[in-house]
C-alpha cells in the first residue's frame, strides 16, 4: 500500500485556496522479472499408488500444457525401455509391481532445459536428476512427486481467511528464492481494521495489531504475510511482508498465510496476489 500526497486546488476569483491531504491508493508493485532457465511445462506432478496397485495422477498436479506429462508405454520390467529421442522431454521409467505383474510405466515429461527433482513418500526422500532418461525403483513407494528445477516466476493468491496455504512452488535447500507482493489488500478484522498490503500496516492501526495472542510469528503484525517451507519444524515462520529474499532451509514446498491466530481467521477478509521467484537451476 502506497500513500500519495494529493493537493486539491480551488481557484476562486481574486482568492486562491489550496488544501492538501493524504489519500491511500492501492498501487500495484512492479511485476517481478527473472530470466527463465528451464521452461518446464509443469509446476508439479504428483503420482499416487491407488488401491488397484496402479500409479495415477493426483488432483494436486499442476500442468501448464496438455503435452506436459503423458504415459508413453507400459512394458515388462525386464524389457529395455525405448530410447528417448524427443528433444525437451525427460523419460521417466517407474518400476513396480502393477496388479501382480513387474512392470515399467514409462512417462514423457516436458521439462525443457530444466532438471527434475523427485520426492518420494511425500518428501521423506529427495533426489535430483539431469539425464534425459530416468529409472525409478518404486517397488516400496506409494507416492512420487516430480518438480522442475529451474529459474521461474510463479504467481499465487493468498487468502486472508485460510491458514497455511500450499503455493505448490518447490524450493531446493540452499537455493535463493524471493517472495514479492504484487497487488490486492486484506484485513485482519473486517469493518474494524483498515486494509493493507502484505506488510500488514493499515492506516490508524489498532493497539492489538501485534497482539502476542497465539499468532504464528509472535511480535509481528497479525495482518502481515508470513511463510514456511514444508512443515517448518525447527524453524520460526518467515517474516515475508512485501518483499522477502532468502535461502531455502529444506527441500520442500513454500506455504504462505496471514499472521493471524487460527481462531481469528473467520473475521478476516481479502486476498493478495504474490510473486514467488525461484533460483533452482
């Protein structure tokens, strides 16, 4: 939120009267720019082994193109997979017991120039791959999550009235990332507290804006944007605000929310558009 001094000038015959006041204007921040490296056609691919012993694409998968991810073939486990000659695609062969038969499900992933990061069992294990053909032994695995490792800008909407929200943006441990406010306003108490951007500083803030009353990040505005990586165990929430730059402390997804105690979330309203810049290449 940016405040601009607006002067209203009233000219009256032979007498000039000038009055000035502050008017709050929701001025969107400049759109972040980042030279892409990778251009993968997906944000997240999640495969879950169902009750029929078949890996299927889960509903939280985010594809950016129809040909981003497709099952190319299913062949016996002892058979050599075909060579991958398709430029810009990575071939992923998943070996497992499929309905009682040792099988390879062969997928083509449109990764551009990006490498792949693969999480097993919801993130218990993380591995990176840069070859154009990957073989995965999934005989003891129930979930496989595939993410692109690249430089990218992702835009997400964070709602005031919800708790921790999964942005589906993966961060690689030790790599730089940025979180920037783009547009929108929200309030921690509809009708009682003024709106603000991600910094959480409304005009005429109430005395309890920093309440120490069970907010996730104590001592920080309850109307500000905060974050965590994965479950955040062992780490304090990130003081994100309008502009945050840091390095990931874990191989996991970024979560964002308003710094409001859970019991007070129903009285809040509004949402923010947020840009997340990753440097995972």
